C-alpha cells in the first residue's frame, strides 16, 4: 500500500463559518475536509494565474477616464491642478 504524501493542517473557524461549511458540505454530499480541500485548490489555482501584480490589475488599466487627453505628456501640471479642476 502506497503511503500518502498529504500534509495535515489543523485550524479553528468561527462557529458561524463552521456551521455554514457543514451545511454546504452536506448539501453537496461531501465531507467538510473535502469541501475545504476543493476551496483551497481553487484559490491556489487562481493565485497561480495572478502571479504578478500586473495580472491582478490588468483588467482595471484604462477602465477609468479622467477626461484628459494625455496625462503622460504633462503629468506635473495635471497633478498640480487636480486632474481637470483648474485652480
């Protein structure tokens, strides 16, 4: 019989979260440990996708408009004036 190479973790959860976890596991027909393993595996996979700071925010870049044509060419003036609020 092959020996399992799994690591065992022990931690505490607030009672409400533990209760929610039990209800979700029961509804899905899983043990709590199986549900937690699934959630952790999903989180680790998501983190692997977002391996850089750029990957985490790339969907936000260019998503907002300041109304200024080119902030890069005269950024000091834009910063001083509050991005369009002429003083």
